[in-house]
C-alpha cells in the first residue's frame, strides 16, 4: 500500500466537508418545508429539492475523489 499524495488527500477532505455541509442544508430545507405555512410549502419544497440536487452533486464529487485516493493508495 502506498500513501496517496497529500494534495489529493486534502482535496478529498475538502469534498467531504462540502458534502457534509450540503447534507446539513438538505436537513434545514426539509425542516423549513415541513414547518412552512401552506402558502409557502410549494416554494419551500422547491428549495428542498434544489438542496437535494446540490447534496447529490457534492456526494458524487466526493465519491470520485475517494476513488482517486483509493487508486493512488492501491487499496
């Protein structure tokens, strides 16, 4: 097993932080939608689905860089 380049590990950690931040934003948007008055529910639902899409994108980016780290470390 080799050590992956430090800059690749730093990149992985940055993507992890982005993903976790976006996952927290999904929860916040979900709660806002769930507690919104009826007149605001459609717009809050739109914000929730946008947050879900952002979190999915962040998760995908993180998965790609994790795979790069795995290959670099030859796990």
